[in-house]
């Protein structure tokens, strides 16, 4: 996955130590209710479109850009779906804590295609026929199931991991 220049410069100073970064994600549905997934190039896993918010960019702008870049699909935002902090460690040892917001979106154009850089494969999946996905992806799908649902957030003192274990995600 291409790393923004500002992150590359920070990494030069701190090495693999933990960075707090802003991110945006989306659950994109088509007119048949299927969910758009991409197979990530960095770990080969199926996931939802997501990426880092660039300096000066609003989260909504960032996710619409990421959806099109990673999948070829043009989407529009229906509602804010949630916000959470989650940590990850990449295969190269970089540690990140993402403050992520995610949105419920609907596809309005484009054709699914991997970009060959961030995504290796792209496809539409019925919710009951998803390939194996992680707990954060399951949470994001669950929090966007209701088109009019409230935005989800971890309660004070609640970790994302504890929430996931409690709810089988």
C-alpha cells in the first residue's frame, strides 16, 4: 500500500514505534444489497475499502477517494456509521493506532477492478456469502446494516477487542 510522504518522513524519525494516524473506511452496498470487498495486497486478506486521511482532507472526501482508487467503484455516502480506535502491526514491523471513522455508502457508478497496488481482487458479496473477514470488518458491516441506524462508538472504558469478543466478531 502506498504510504503518504508525511508518514514516510515520520517513520524516518521514529522507526517502527507506534504512530497515531487518522483513517476512513466504508461499507459500500450495491442496489442488490451486496457488499464491496477487496483483497488487500499487503496481507492477502479480504477487507473493506479504507485508507489514511491526507492532511487537510475531510474523512468523507478521503473515503470516496479511497473507494474509487482501490476498487474502481464510484460511491456516495449515506450516513456516518461509526468511529473507533484500532491498532495494527504491519508485516514490516510498523505499528499504527488508527482513529478511524467509517461510513455506509452506496455504489453509484464504476466497475469493480483491483488497482494492482493496494488491491489484488475486488468483488461484490452477499452478506451471507462473505469470504473470511476480520472482526473489524464484521463490526463495520453490522453497524451499517440499518440504513437509518445510529453511528456506533466504543463506550468509555470499552476496548474494541473486548466488544468484538463479547459479540462474537
